[in-house]
């Protein structure tokens, strides 16, 4: 049992604990010199020289060090330390930058302090200072943290400058090409190599990507959309309805809608102009929309799909549609839609032909909620869905590492299978973990919503109840066969799942181990 192991660990003398170590290694895709293998070898050499045994390994392969998000290895390490499930007395890391390149040096120090506060110090094996808490080591470590953060900023600036240069030269970067266009790979001399299919990437550093017109039927359809909007004065919804009725689908195989049509009709790539730096996502920060004057344009970078006269006619109609509507008119449209439907949301607004899009309301009034207030509409749950999702995500981040750590304590190996969206235990059992969001019906009955991700062949399903009485999480373990007729997105009582409840991750891990042994 996990509790027995922890009890034995609690009785070990400090000298023996200090000889048992966990190693943490991390590598991002742009730092091949810092491969996790090289880090592990250096850490092993340090451990051998100091009489330390490495009993646990935490790893983040191809993970950015800018923040804690997306780093399951470090999260699991911190969770094991804070929940007293660690069976080691020291943490070995190659250097300060492997711990992280946090843009706030205090964040890096905070995570180290969590370990130190639990009696488990962090040692940086390749640094020139001893992490002994002395004034000299503290100052050097602080400088290293600042330098690690600065490296990411310098690298980000260099990468951004390089992307801007490529954008000015007309090379396409990253995003899907769009309907009626294709990506073509060219070599360093500008000679075409091949057309890239969806999801394919270049594999030679010196190669570049440009856009070219796609199949003739797609090009003809794009030109028809522009003519219908610019000259026939059809709106985006009418155009989308026509295309859907005729059986046309967009580049992702989905039906057309107002947003996809509008996005196409306003995109300069269809006249051969490459536009870069519309948005920024620097250093893992929240994406921001850049002002048009900062955009980088390369005119005639690609072969045009439509002529400029047709494109500018479409843009003039967009401008006229926006200018013609006064604030009062836009709010009147919104109020009429509310009267018709009894409620408002982004989907209803964007699908209404006589109502401007949600983006127009956001630009005109500052936010959609502000426009709601101006017409006297106050939805009761305007933020509830987003809050519930954030709460579920936070709960998941806290629960999953503890489950995985408990299984690891029982020598069960775990890895995540992205195709099955499930954890594979001991390379044998597929386990899916569901977070059940709490829901109270109008009659006051407590329910938990269980939503199946996809139809898949799994061996075990773990359902984690949230917001139960007393704040205790109950883990329900069930065979997928018992759930197949209930995982359809409807509110389901946990008690009806036919599962078994567990109060701790350790108890759950023991049950999984027993199930694997019995299989």
C-alpha cells in the first residue's frame, strides 16, 4: 500500500534520504545540445561522485521552459513533493535553465522553494556554485535565472526578426493555406519541389513555402463567392446556404458558415499579398491582435486567385455595411433578435442575416456584454460555461499527477496515448480519466455531467467527481462496457454508473494494479 511505503520513508534517517535522488530533465525543440540523454549522463556522473542513488526520473521532452503549463514532468514532481509521496531526499537538475526559463525569476524561485520547504533541496549539477543557501550562491543563482529568462527573450526576438524577413520576401509561414489555395515547397534556388498536403511540413531548413492556386473547381468557387458578395449583394449567410445546399464543403470538410465566408472575403492572400504579424503569441503570452500599421505585407508574393478590382469591391461593401449602421440601428437589430429568440448568444447573432457579427458589436461597443447591457439584456449565466471549463481544467491539473504518481509508486508505468486520448498502464491497459462537473437540477437533485470524448476501445474508465459534499473527490472505476450506453453527453448520476468509489489516489492505484494482475 502507498501509505505503508510513505510510513517506511518517514522513518528513514536524513542521511539515507539524502542519498536517494530524483532527477528532472527537460529539453525544448530548439535546444538539441541540451538533450535529455546528455543531461541524464551529467546528472548520473554527479550522483556517482557524491554517492547518490537516482531512484526516480521526471522528464519533459520537447517542452518549453517559459511556464509550468505543458510540463507534466515538473508538475508531477512538484505534486509528489507537496503531497509527501516522494521517496527521495534531493532533486538533481542539470542547470538552472533546465528547471525553467520563467520570465519572472520569482516564479522559478517559488517552485524551488516548494521543494526546499518540503525538506527536499534542488541541486544544479552543472552550475559553478553550490546551492547551499549562501549569499554568493543565492546571488549567482538569481543571475542565472535572469540570464535563462533573457535567453528566451533574445531567442524570441531573433526568431521574430527572421519570420518578419521571410514575410517581407513573401514566404508563407505556418497557417493552413485556406480554401482555393495550396502550399508549395520550393528549394533555395526558388525551384518548386512538391505540393504539401494537409499536415505535412518541410524537412530541409533552406526550403521555403509559398501559396499557389488550388484545384480549378475550388478557384472557380472562390471567385463566385467574391462576385456574389461584391456585385450580387448577397450576404455571407446567403452565400453559405447556397454552397451547403449544393453540397460544397470547406477545406476541412465542414459546412460553410458566416464566419468562414467573411474571413475569406477579407483576406488579402487571394490577391497574392502575403500578410504577416496580424497577431502575436510571444513567450507563451496571451495572443494579441496587432494594429494594421504593424502588419508586414508582401504584394504580389503569390499568384492571385482573384483580381484586385473584385477584391476591393468586396472590401468597399464590407465598409459600407458597417458605416451605414448607426449605434441605434445595431442595438435595434440586437433587441429584435432577442425578442424573436428570447435569448442571445454568439451563435444566434452570427447566424442572423440582418444582424452584424459579434466582432462588429465588440468593436463598436467594447464588448458583447456591454451591447447586451445597452438593450437591457442581462443573461444569468453569461460567464458560467467558461468558468466551469476553467475550474475543470484546474481540478484536472491537480488530480491527474496524483493518480499517475500513485500508480508509479506501485511500479506501474504510465504513458499518454494521444490517438486514443487515454493513459496506457504497463503498456497493456488503456485508461481514460473523466472529470465530472457538478450540476444541480431544478428539483435540487445533485448530478454530475459525464461527456465521452470519443468512441474508443478502453479497458478502464475513471470518473472523478467534483464539488461533492465536504470537498472530497471520489474516484469511480468502471469497465467501459458498463458505460457505453450512458456516455452520450447527458446529465448522469454517478451512482448509476455501476462503478466502485475510492477516497484516495493510492486506493485507486491499488485497484488498477489488482485489475492488471487479474487480467
